[in-house]
C-alpha cells in the first residue's frame, strides 16, 4: 500500500497539547516522550492505516497507544488518514 498523508483535526491537536502539557507538569520530559511516541505511532498509520481496531463510532478506527493510557480515534480516507481525537482509554466518549 502507498503511504497516506496524515491530517490532524484542530481538536486532535488540542488534545495532544493538553495531554503533553499535563504530563510535563507532573514529570519533566514526560510530555515530550508522549508527543514523540504519539508521532512515531502516527507514522505507522501512513503505511498501515487499518492497524487500529474498529472504533466505537461507525466509520472510525482506534489506535491504542500501549506506552500511555490513550487511544487515537481516526478515519481512513481515500488519500489520507484523519486523526479526530486522542482519548484516555478509560474515558467514555459517546
């Protein structure tokens, strides 16, 4: 499969910033580690967009971030992967 582009919604970027800031406040460098890990996982989606499980919302998929208790909610489109949100795994989002 050809590598797809990544498109992050404004809400996903806000989620990323809030999570990284939270971690950084509690432990120096942890916010940076989270963001770095997130972007490494997103890179995988470019070539393997169906790696995540089927999402709770129809038409979405969920990528579990195993090193942190978060999941990335996304949609696969024809030419890109759209990152919708980043949620704590224990948070209800419906």
